[in-house]
C-alpha cells in the first residue's frame, strides 16, 4: 500500500507499506534540487529490527526515471517472467521486481550508499503490492514526488 504524505514541513513524501506485513516499508522524503539536472531525496527502509536511511540519494536527468520503471510495472499488471530491475547511476538505490501468481508484485528496495572496494554497507527490504491499482498509485505518487509539484 502506498501513500503520498507530507512531513512536518509539508513537503511531499511517498510511503510504501508491504501488504503482507505492514511493519515493512520504504519512505521517500526531503526532496530538493539545486538545478534542473538533478533531484535529491532521502530514502528510509524499515522492517522489524531494522531502520536504515540514506539522507541524500541523487537522481540525474540522464538516469532512467524511477517513476517510469514503476509505471511500466503497473502497465504489465497481468505479470511477467523473471526479475526486472532499476537503479540510480551510482547505485545508492536499486529496485528489483518480481511477479507472483495471484497478481502481486514484490519490490526489493536496496540501499548501498558510498560503495567502496574496502567496505560499505547494504540493506534491502521487500514490499509486496497488488499488481494493478496499488502499483499504479505508487507510480503516480512517485511521479508527483520526483517532479516536486506543490499541491
């Protein structure tokens, strides 16, 4: 389940909750932009015993758009074989998607900030959503969030 929400400063954000376990979720918050070439935002992952946040993920205009990836998944609500994936150019944020019989999409959200040969960290959570309306709603909410439109 997804929602377009506002934080304490009334900036838009997007929250995604797993339909199978509402304690598993992803949140996109604190969107800002310095110029027309990029958008910056925070990503938070949570699950029982886990809370992770990357305070500044950067998406460049030449990156493949996350909203477009989600829109394509929503369009294919009847399903697909295998795994589909998307990532930001520097791979701080990646998403993989699988379709399960019964009309559900598993989205695995992975944060890998500051990847370095000598170390770093990575964390993932998987949210399950209904392939039709819930995916379409997530795609629309993400499009609104990334565009930075005001209500």
